[in-house]
C-alpha cells in the first residue's frame, strides 16, 4: 500500500510558519525529502547554492524549460522559479515523500503534472495573527507588511483549490496534523488502484473452481 | 476548524476485522459515536434492541421511509436496513464523529445524502487471508465461506468508490490509520469553507484603509 512516495506541495501566507514546519518535518521523520527549486534570482546573503536554491542564469533556466526538465515553473517579479523533475521522480520512486514549498501558481502547475500530489495550505488562525507575526519579526517595514497582507488577500481566494487547510495556531499540533495528513493520503483509494486490482485477480483465481 | 463531526462509513470484506476496529475506535477515543441501524430482520440470539439494531416491523420501517426519517436504507435478502437520521444529525452537530458500519449500497446512499461523509473500506492484505480468517472462526461451513468470498468478489469491484482503503494486516496499525484518516479529513478544504470565508472577510476588513 505504501510503496510510492507522495508529492507534497506546501504553501501558506507570509507568517504562517510554513518554513519552520517544513524544516521540522524533515528533521523529525526520515521519509521526507525537500525538493530544491531552481531560480534565476540572485542569492541572498547566507543562501547556499544547491541547498536553498539552484542559482542559474536565465539562459540555463530556459534550457531546462526547453528540455522539459522542470516539473513546474513560474515567473514572478521578473525571475524564474521552478522544480527540477529528476530529483523529485527519483525520490518518489524510492518511496520518499517529497516536499515542494512553493507559491500557488507553481502549486497548481505541480498538481497538473502530478494529479496525485497533495496540496496543503498553511494559515495562522486569523489575519490579525498574520499581521502580529510579521510585525514581531522586526525585519520588515510597515509598507512591506501591508504588501504581504495584500498578497495574502489574493491567496485567500484560491485556498479552496488546495486539498487541505492546516491552521498553525500551535506549531507542534500543526506539524503533527500535516504529517498525519500526508501519511493518511497514502490510503486514499485513488492511490491504491494497483492493490485493488491485485485483490480482484486473487478473487478470480480463488473462485475459478466454484 | 474542527467543530462539526464527521460522518464515517465503514465497510469491508467478511473477515476484514471491521467490527473489531469499530469497537476499538469507540472504546479508545471519546469523539466517536456509533449509529444504530434499524432493521426488519429478526434479532439473533444475544442481539439487543437499541444497541445492535432497532428491531422494527415492516410497517414501522416503511413509515420511517415515508416520513424521511432515514439517512439511507436498503433492502437486502428480503429485509430492510436503514440509518435513522435524527441521532446522526444530533451527534454531528455536537461535534461527535459518527460511525456507520454498513454495506456498500447503504454507503453510497449515505454519501449522496451527506457528500462530506468519509467512506472507508477495510480489507485483509489478501484473499487467502480472507479465507483463513473465515475458516479460523470455526463457525461457518465451507459453503457459507465460499458464498462470503463470492460476495467479496462483488465488493472488490466498488472499492474505488470509497475514499480510503485500509489494509488490516496488523489490527493496531489499522485502528491508528483509520483514526488518523478520519481526523485528517477534518482539515480538507471542502470542509473548511466557513473558515476560509472568515479569513477573506478579515483581509477585506484589515485592508479597507489601504
């Protein structure tokens, strides 16, 4: 039943804690792997090539598109972001559950390419809490925070296209909820067509003399 | 997020252990309630009215149908079986998760009446194991066992209409898988339209001056 890994897409509002949750899933359970995105944007201080992103040129990225080496890609504020297909497919076939932490356009493209993907949207319990968390970081101006909240307003319109909505009120609960949700998705009947076919064949075989 | 209870339909092959699993869910977790079916068939020895079934006459059952007091009903081998609506609706509104342990025709009727219902099909890992478990009970003749396996062959054709397939290889694992599956279904985005609408309103309110 649980042979092939699950492709998991995690998105969420700014301040939803999606980064922390993804990191904890990877730390605590050995079945998860993180897909590293390719991007044409410049590395920020402390970002490591091959760990945070694969930093590539625009020409290199467009070559990946042309060679169909990307599972999904989007262009956002003048830069490309995309998911290299090879690593994801290899990990899934080894039974690992692969996490993509990406924005919604990429999420829906990934779902198109992999209809079995599980799309999870993480949200704080309220917009007030979104604001408080962004404010509490003390790293962004009020203007930038308002921009992020406007982006949140836009994202709220498409949450219903995700499979699951997880409220990150208490981070421990949220981590466990997401882990369980991913693991339970392996029991969905759409993922178990092969097993059901095996049973059908066994019934036919068993009953052929009756 | 987790206010309203989930309607859970549990079905499975003879020998799947669905009865044991249902009993354990009810014993271990206080969020579950079992829906008691009404039937026109005669009580078996040790069956208790109001606990195993509500035993009613054909006239009484048909009155329940006429008054639309049943969530679903089917006629099977000359007898009616059905789920009284009132208890189920009351428990769901109190946030309890209500289990119906019923056959597939009833299951699909329940899904029609309650599209949010979670349909779970329980199966042993193989048909050989179905046979071994039925044989191991020492309560049924070979003829009856073969009849049950023929019924299983029929059921195998409709498993894909269930939401989840749970393999009961190890009963402890199966109980936990089913419990987690039910609880995770509460995070599905289709069940959380109200919460998402609340967020949308909060974004609009927050941003109205920007």
